[in-house]
């Protein structure tokens, strides 16, 4: 007769292994940044569609009301095309693109350096701080009593401080990892290093300027100039710089080819690092600013075409003999689309820097359309390329793609192209009608058609973002588990 073993009492069982509240496993911070970034893309696309809807129907989608609170009294809320536009820009840059950029840096740096990320928990806490700040900052955009004034600088002061804390923590982790590598950094590290330092410095400048305007009544013109300079620098140093660094990593890895020319890549980095700051001077448009300073900024914007062409040429040569990869949705297809948008954006920004063109399109939808090409096109598709390459490795899954990947590519491409082209075309029409002294009703009726197309484009961007989230969900729940080693051979393969 079989005897059942004696049941263990609770105090006889071995203690359970407790999980740390703050993850410290390799790549945990990078994975968290990228997953949150995908959620922010959907939020940003929704806000973008709301913003365009508000431009089409301002009377129906504009609300001002107050919420009674027991201690501070009535809290005014402003929902209008202006606040929706500010929320869309901030959600896209700080929510989607910055989370994706920070995730890319934390994913790529240890693989290039050949050492584990130094400070995984610190990086994860940076993710928490950053996203709490972005969520709170977006809410403050709709509060006239606390919102700041200035593009990409609308967040309330406490959230500015929390964002700077997050950036500081990522900088510490990044530089400690690079210093521990003891090898000559690959070109992507050079892009990431300058981008991280520049975004922290320029955001601190914008935060200090807006805080000075609110606390010590700093001159409004000076504040506007400083914020304009910082906003432009964030676009060139941060958004563009991380996109280039990401492409220089993904393309060689996805093709299996070494980088075509390390010298061309480093020359592109030198020109980008020098010209990005000069280009930001073009935002200093005021009678108090010497004319030559603004013109120097415009020339810098035109010359930024040089590092862009060098980068695209180097990446295109790296893809040689592997161009068939473009025929299927994947890392290389996303990267090639990012490269195409990159060339188009740099040329359009150079054209927009001409005085005759500025006189026509200033104050119209044209600059927003060019910005949409750069943010929804170049930077977004560089992030898509990184997602396609990194997500299976971060989730430890064997993934060959699905129909959702195709939907992500085509919906994202069509959405970015339609949004940017419609806004640029609308800007040209708007400028022409202003020069013809057209009536406001005529301008509004003409722009309505362009805005409808742009709204359709934003809806497609939202569809692409939903496809990205669906891909991540299916990858984690249905794909077979796989093991990936943290690769450190890229630098050697590329000749570094």
C-alpha cells in the first residue's frame, strides 16, 4: 500500500525568490523604453488627428471651462487647436521619438561596447521619471495657468525638472558604459554622445528661459528667441542625431555587411555636430538680432544637406548586394524609407531657408509639413527599423514578421507622406492667397481640402502605430522562445 508523502508545512518550504521592484536584468530598461514608446506613438497620432480636426471645425472642437477644486479654487481648462497642436508636437517628440531614442541608445550601446550596461536600474528609473514628466507635462499644456509658452517648451516647471533628471540619469549610464568599454567607439556612439549632451543642455536652456519669464518677468522677446533656438537644436541634435546613429547600427547588422566607409561616416558626424548648432541660429528671427546671425543659421541649414548626403551614401553602399531585403517588410525596408525621408527633409529645409521662400511660407502650414516629414518620416522609420531588429532580441522570441508588419510599413509611409505633403501644399496655397490679399473665408475654404488630406494621413499613422503594438503583442504571445547573445562584433566587423 502506497504511503502519501507527508505534506510540508509552510515553514518547511524553501523561501520564494523575490523579484526586485526595479528590474535589473540585461536590456530591461531598453525594453521598457521601447514598449512605452509604441504606446506614445498611438497617443501622438490620436492627438494629431484631434488637432487637425480642430483646425477643420474650430467652433465645434474648442472648449474653455473651469474645474472647481477645494483648495486652489477653479482650475481653467483650454481645449483648442492651439493646445491640441502643442500636445501633439510634445507627445510626438518627447513621448514617441524620445522614448524610442533612449531605448535605442540603451539597446545599441552595450552591443557596440561589448560590456553590459552600467546602471540598468538607474536607466529603468530614468524611464519612469521621463514618462511621468511627459504625461504630466502634456496635461499641463491644457492648463493656461501653468503652461509655458514656446514650441517644445510648454511643460510646467516641475515636469521640466523631472525630465532633466531622467536625461541626467541616462547620460550617466551611457557615459559609464562607454568608458568601461576600453575600445574606440563606433560611429553610432559618437552620434549618441553628442545627442544626449545636446538635448540635456538645450532643454535646460528652454526650461530656464520659460521659468524666467514666469518667475522674474524675463523679457518676452528674449524668451521667445531662446526657446526657438532650443527647439530647433532639439530637432537637429536629438531627433536627427539619434536617427542617424540608429541607422548606422541597424543597416550593417540587418544586412550582414560591414559599414562601407568608416571615414565617410565620421566625416558626416563631424559636419552634423558642427552645423546643427549653426542651423539653430536660423530660429533667431527678430529685429533685435543682427541680420548676419539669422543668415548664418540659414546657411547652416542649407549646409546640413552635406552630412545627410554622406550618411545616406554610406548606408546605401553598405546595403549593396542585399537590396532584395527591401522587397519585404523588415529592418532594411524601414531603414531605406527613413533614408528617403531624410534626403527629402534636408532638401526641403534648405529650400525653406531661402529668403524668397521664407517670405512666402512663413506663418503658414509649410514648416509644419516639413517637420512632419522629418518626425513622422525620417525619425519614425529609423525607430521602426530599430524595433524590427531589437524587439525579437529583447523579448527573446523567434519572429519572422507578419501581415501586421506590412500594415505598419505601408500605413506609416502613406500617413507620413500624405500628412507632410498636404501641409506643405496647403502652406504654399496659404502663402499665395495672403500675397493676393484674399479674404479670410476664401483662405479657410481653400485650406479645408488640404487639412482633410492631412487628417487622413494622421489616421493612417494611427493605424501604423496600432499595427506596431499588435506586432509586439503577437511576438510575445505566439512566437517561439529563442536565445540571443549580446553581440559585440559589430565594431570589429566594421573595422573599428
